[in-house]
């Protein structure tokens, strides 16, 4: 009765990793309990999420190696893995929201989020590629486009392109404050980009020492038309979440990233902590800090716990 912060399944977005095949699931070594799912199994996962009151899924494809190249051109193939997953889930479970990641690391041969020439990230060319990718995703059924690349000007370009193609109601959830973090390792294994990553991403992701810069990035994305913004990673950056909440009147999300999940899961498996209690405490921390929702690999597990 005296609790100030309330957590419900409606606060969660469940990230899913999608692979080719039929009735296929593969374990992710660094994320115990999390699997890559073929499209048919992703549909079943969507049904389970909707039944527990989870409002949305965030999809991430593990593109086969032979379809990856230096231009990331599979990203705008209308029959790519992401688009087939979006279409299948939207057809079978229309009530659940679908968030499509827009970045090139899931399609590029070098694991970078942007196009690279002579060791330099090409900002404008990358934005053009992302626009093409976002349009095929929207046609396939994406409700929300989520640019995770941190290129300059991409939110404005996406908004203009979506509106021009009649996708006025397709929202943009911008990874506005995405830091160059050590916590992304398991995710990169999950989507198959980690082993091929050349260099790092510090030239376009935020320096984790900088808070004021993060506020400027959020402000710019809102000005360009972002409908909602995200802070990534989550728990080590709750100070950023709080600042965004205090300074901007916009829906705010945080991503409890793969490294955060792995630390809690491995610690629980080792008997060092009570895993269920730590999971719920961590999720409550996001809400307490000011988040409207959380992208978390714990979504289904936590929702079932809350639903009793």
C-alpha cells in the first residue's frame, strides 16, 4: 500500500534473436536461458508474451554469413530474415507491438553499425542505407523503428522517409544515449557480429565518461522527430536515465543489455545471489529511476512471476 513504484508486465519489452530454419533453436553460450529462435518459434514466443501482458517485442536477426557483405545490403532485402519474422509475427499475433532494430552490424561483414571505407565510418551513406532498411521493415509489419547506430541525423532522415511512404503512424524509438560499453559482448555473440568486429565503435557511440553529451544527443533526436528515446546500457547508467526523465517530456526506455543479464544469471547459477530477487530488484530500479519501460531478456520470466 505504501510502495511508491509499481512494476507490471506492461513495462517490459522482450528482445528476441531470430535465425533461419524451421523448429530451430540454438543456445547462446554467454546468455544462459536465452535462445536464438527460427521464425516459427518466434511466433510461438510472441503468443506467450502476449498472453502474459507483454506489449512489445524487439527483434534482432542473426543473418547467415553468406549474406553479409561490406555494404550490409541484406538489410534492405524485403525478404530478409528480419522482414519474414516481422510479417509472420504480425500476421499470427497482431496485438503485440513489433520493434525493428535498424543498424548494419547484423548484416555487415565487419560487424560495424555503419558503412566503413578506409577505416572511416561513412555517416551519410550509412543513414541512406538505414532508411532503405527501415522502409522494408515497415512494409513487413514493424510498428516501431529503432535506430541503434548513433549516426548523426538518422532520426530526421528516417522520419521524413517514413512519412513520405505513408508510414506516418510508424513510431521511432531512438537509441539516443547509447554508450561505447563493455556490456554488449553476449549480444554480439547472439547476432553473430562479435567475432567479425574489426576495431571498435567508440567513434560513434558515446564515451561512458560523458553525461552532458548524452543529453545533447537526446535533445537532437527529439528535435528530429523521435517519438521515444532510450538509454543503453541500463543499470550502470541510471544517472543518465534520471537526467533524461528530469529534462525531457518524452517516453523513456532503458535497455538492460546482454552483459547485465549475463552477470545476474551467472551469479545466480553460481549461488552467489538469489536470481529471482535480483532480477525483480534490477527491473524495479529502472522504473524508480524514471523509465516508462525496459527492454530486458528477463521479460517473460518476470511477467510470469508478476502474474503469479
